[in-house]
C-alpha cells in the first residue's frame, strides 16, 4: 500500500534540530490536531517521519494530515477499542510503529467537593489509561523490531500540584509512574520511554483555562496570566509548542538512545524554587 505520506514527501517545517535517522520512522501522535500535538506532527513530518495523527477532531486532523502528508485516525481514546484501533490502523497503513507520542489531554478546573465524578473518570481514561493501552498495543511491534521511542507528554503538574485540578494532576503524576515502569521493562528490547513536563504552553487548552481561572480568582483575563499562570515561573512568558516539539525530536533520535525513564522539565524555572 502506498501511503499519503510517501506520495507527499516535500513537507518542510523549520526546526533547529536535524535528525536524519528519524526519516522513514513511523510515529503515532495522539491529540495531534491542535496545540503541542499539531506542532509535534509537523516537526516529525519535517524530518521525513511517516505520521499517524490520532484525534477526535475530524476537521483539524484531516486538515493537518493533508498539509503534512500524514494519515488521520479518528479516535475517542477514552474507549479501549479506539485505542486498539488507532494502533492497528497505523500498522495497516505503514506496516510498523516506531514512535508513540501520548499527548492527548483535557483540563477541568473545579474544587474536589464539586468535581464531577464522570469528568474525573473521563480524564483519567484519556490521560492515563489510554497511554497505557496505546503502549501495550504498540509494545509487541517495538519488541519485534528491537526499537521503540515512547514519549509521554506529562506536565509540570505531573511533578507539583495546584488547587482545583485534581483529575489532571492525578493523571499526569500517574503518567510519570507509567513512564518509569515502561522504561525499565523496555530497555532490554531497545525501547526507550520518557516524559516531558512543560509548564503552561501557548495552546488552545491553556487559552480555555484563562477564562476559568479568571472567574475562580475574580480577575480579568489580562490579570490571570501574570498573577496566576506565570506566578511560579522565573521566566515570565508562555512556552511555545515548538519548544516541546524540539525535545520530542531529540528523544526520538539516536542521540537519546541512552535516555530512558526520565521526566524532562520545560517549566520556565518553576521547580527551581
């Protein structure tokens, strides 16, 4: 089968790193239609990787797939069968899977006493159970080829906590635990597993939080970013998605073959205190 990626291979996106060894690798990226996931897909495609964009957003996912010559797979990753299908469709199209980027995520801000239980379950399913399932279903192929790169997009909230984000923080802390366990199991098979822990990144997810945080703290939108979002940061700015994507490329490269089980902070100095 000739894939869209092999037919349309001239996509270019400017990144600082140059990793020719990623060319021809197959990458599955969840939450790939927007934010960090979108830019990560662009970065991987720019190296010559063959990309499977997995998302619930049909319009955004199909548009990006056409732009970079990737395939789009619609999936609600809260559903086990959709996780399995995302991997099997990637294998059907590209015959292998080398890179898994578990990026899909949502946020809900609410005190514990009023946090909706169904929201809790959905967030844990999406941001912790789905990465486990996608890892599990990709694992046999990576074992067979003696190569795999799994990058879990956690968060600074995988390392520290903030109030009113119980489900998000629980999921991201759990994702770091999963990363460490999988790293130990994967080492003998040539599979590395790492997590990335960014502070606030300039994405639609963060933009939606601004309204919630403004309401909960009785602030204006303009006041929320310096007084709440960047309060703990030494560098007073939002992180750009390209900065996270650059680290993904490095962790996928041969240069990072000895790096596994690590949690990489891109946190503007948040945890230096």
